[in-house]
C-alpha cells in the first residue's frame, strides 16, 4: 500500500523528546541539503510502485530515498546506515523526522528490497534529484553540462579475497546445507577433513611450500566434488529445481581452472569480475566496472552506469553520454 502523508506539527512537546529544528544548527550541510531537495517530486515519481488500496501502509518515500543517499554518501552498509541513523540527529532531520527517535527507522533488508523495487530507472531518478539539488544550491549551473569528463573505474564488491581453497570450502558447505534441508543421508560428509585441510593449505601457502599446498588443494577439490556428486545422486528432481542455482555454481567452481574464462570469484555474488588496475598497490580488484561522468569545472557527478562483463572503455562512452543528455536535452562534449 502507498505511504500515508506524514502529519507535521509545530508544537513543542512538554517532555520525553526534543524538536530537531530547535536543537540543530540550521546552517549544517545536511539541513541545507534537505531544504534544497524536492521531496514531493520524489514521492510522486515513486508513487506508481505502491498499491493504492491493499496491504500495510508503506514507509514514507522520503525516508527510504534519503537513507539510500546517506548510505552512499558515507559509504556504509545497510546495517550501519540504520544504526548510525539512531545516533545522528542531523541524519534524522535529513530524512524528514520532526522529533528525535530512539528506534531503528526500518529493518536493513527493507533498504535492499526498496532498491530492487525501484530498479535502474529509479536510481537514475535519484541521481536526477541530486542534480536538481546541485542547481538549487548553485553548486552547478546550466553551463556546467556543456563539458563533462567520462572515465571508468571499478566498484569493488564486499567479498573475501577469492582463492581456490576458500571457494571449494564454500561449495562444500553449500552442499551440506542442501543435504540437511532435504534430509539426505550422505555417504561421508568430510566436514572435519575439509576444515583440517583448509587450515593446512593456509599454513603451507604462508610458508611458501607450494608443492604441499597444491597437494592439499587437490584433496579439497576431491572432497567437495564427492559430496556434490553424492547430493546430485540422492536428491529428487523437485529438490534439484529448488537448489538449481546453488548446484550449478558449485559445479562451475569445481570445474574451473586457472585459464577458464568467466571464472566464479564469489559464490554469493557470481557477477564479480577480476579487473586489472595496473597499479602497484592494487594490481587487481574484484567487482564490476562502472562508468562515471562528472562536470569539467566542478567535478559534480551527473551520470553513472554499471558496465558488466568488463567492456572496452571506448564502448561505454556512447551509453554514458546518452544518460547525461537525457535529463538535460543538450549536447555535451
């Protein structure tokens, strides 16, 4: 159900809480930014996403949109964003709260589901709102869009550094979870042997005993493969359809080699790619390539796109310029 309009009052409470507008510095950057953003326009843009007369009333659109802006501004996870929101009165004022709150605004998973609901088009709308706020605060002007700089970089994923041993261990753990859920009696689980071999592989690698580490790595792959094949034999077709994605990922992890194209670097985020940066402190990064467009004079971000499959930089230029030109209807150079 669509969010209900939030009632505001200018009365001062007698006890128990405080009015944020009476306690905060009205010249703070977040307070001034909140005044520059057209929150009513955001609510109207995302109104079609909600059912008008069915279900529980949704969380206010301003709260969800502002939480996303705070999350990416301060580079935080969903969990840390809602946790710090409780501690920071300026964040609460930015999100449209009138009085200081001591409870979490939303569950962290609601932020994830909201991003999935709005999709790529919705994120572009949020970007356009920030551009309009930049104009309102005179951070950028109309002529700022005459010349933009386009470049690509890597958006790192929050994944562990991928190693074959760690991937084999995670694939094995996923097979054990499936066997437990489906009630399968495995011939042998190799649970303790996998843990012991994983620690031994780390010790050999640390000591640069690479021949011994390679031998232990082979045993890790063998044990994970045995459990996977045992699960495949004993599970029904219906159960396989339920766990199809996990089974396919495990098979890809166990079959890939050093020269395999499109390798799996993370089981929970298979879209992660290994991208060479060519820098001494970090030659490789694991994530997804993104294209950025910033104004030439102010360095204000006016366009951003994800570029999966690590395309050539020149092939991303046309799509990025199209995104910049769409809301402005102008030619950029």
